[in-house]
C-alpha cells in the first residue's frame, strides 16, 4: 500500500494517515550543525535529543499528573485618567466619571476588587501585578514592572492617546476596558473607536489592535481574552519530540514544519525509529520496567468502564512505550510528542499500536499527537493550552 491508501491491486483502502512499513529505510537523524552544513544554512532546525540509550533514560519516570502544565500569564493593570484644570470661557474638561485624584483612588480600589474575583474564578494560571494609575505617557517612566507583563490591561477612564501609543510601542498584548454601566463612565467608552482605533478615519488604522481588544463592562469578556492569551503564551516556543521526524499531511516535505518553527517558534527534536527500536529492545530487558508496565496495565484494566477485547500483552506494551516516551521527552526537555508512521512503522517495533499510549500521555498532562502532522499540531497545542484539557 502506498501513502494514498491504494494497494497493489489498485483498490482504494481507507487509511487515516500514511502507512510506513517497518522495512522502509529511515533517514538517519543528524544534528542541526550537520543539517545546516549540508543544506547551505536554510534548513529546518530539527535537532535530536542525543544519547538515547536505556541506561541514560532509565531513571524514575516523573509522571506529570493530570492537567496540562501551563506558565502563568502576567497581567499589568493600568488606569489611565486625567485631572482637568478650570479654564475660563472655554471647554476645559472631557466628560466621564473620573475627574479627580480621589475619583482615581476609588476606581483603583474597584479594579483591585474585580481582579481579585477574576483571580479566584480563573481556570488558567494568571498573575495580576499591582494596579498603577497614570495621567499621561510621561508617568509611565515611574511604573517599574511594565517589562514583567505579558499583557497590559488598560482601564481607559481618561487621558489621551500618547499613553496608549507609548504602551503599544512596548510590543505587549493589550486589552482596553471601558466602563459604561459597571461604575463611573469612562471617556473612552464613547471615543475609543473614532479617536484611537480609527485614528479619525473611517477604517481601522492600527496594526495589531482592533475592536476585539476592547471590553465594555464585562468581567467575563476580560477573562476569556486572558485565557486565550495564556494559551498563546504557552504555545509559542513549544518543544516537541517527533518520532520518525516531522511531517505534514499531504504537503511537501519540510515546508510546513519550517513554517511552524518560524511562526510559532516550535523547537522540534527528531528521534529515528532505529533509536526507538533500540530503546524498546533495551527496555524489555529491564525487569523493573517490564514489571511496572504490567502492574500499571493491570490497574488500568481493573477499571469497570474498561473492557479488554484484545491480547493483554498489547496493553502492557503500551504502558512500557509510555515510559519510554516520557523518558525521551524528559531528555529533550519538553512535554509534547508526536509519531510519524503511527499506523504501521511503530507496530512491529513496540508490539502494539501507539493509540493507547498517546491517550495515556494526554491523561497525564503531556501533549501527544499521532501522524507527526504539523498542519494541525499547532492548533492542538493551542487548544490544549487554552482549555487546560487534553485534546
């Protein structure tokens, strides 16, 4: 059968992904320096973990526990307001409910209360830095923790666009919050679209900021935006092991993995099937590892919701393969893994399919994907990091 799912008789046979037979010749895994030298420096920067022998990997397996492990999103709340001074016979103040330093102090207390409540209900890791209040861009010099933030949460009660522009130049994510009915009305509730987003024109005029970055009153809308940004933070620069090398379903070789590295900063570590086969052989000669896999398989099968409809050894082999994959990820310094040729090549090596193994890894808080299909893997990683759940 070839990769299209057509067998030698010419009949179409359904297959969910390309099938690579065990007797196929697998390209050797080479290090990044050799790869770049061979291709003139324009190569996909796939690396190999190196030193993949069972004695080096056979330390106790640090199981992740349930739930996706994510780094906290750091949020800097900034209240922008102004204190107008009376000027005779002219318009001297903008409208809005925050007009004095005392008003700003009360608003800071209101914001702090709301953020504490958000922190208690957030289903993702988030850290709120202290609220700072500024009246103009010059005041930002006194705010010491701007660089610590992943996102600026701008409470646009007043002030002017110079403050927004100074914040935007710092290349952070930005969310604007404007009050209408949830407290003292904000000036920018009325004017953020024509003045700032459209820059006094009829079309959006800013790069990277639009109406979807503006929240009116709703704490829930702040929360889901922060959840999405937490997912994005944890997806960028993801390290992932590609058993059998990276691929992309129905796409030219190396094109999509290279784009994934460029756009998402993924760091792909490739492990050849020759290396995996050697590790499986060595692991089978390790009595404690084999005993542990049999023990955990037995515990898994004792669950009343599980029915065994195949040979028990296939299940035991899945648990041994899980141990091997976790050790490879630990060696590579990452928590994600994918398998190329998962519908064929791995079966004679592992004595089982990888499907249950990948499910077990996802249950334990790792990110695991079949097919080594980097067309869809970034979206899967992003969804897992947004939801905190296996995908």
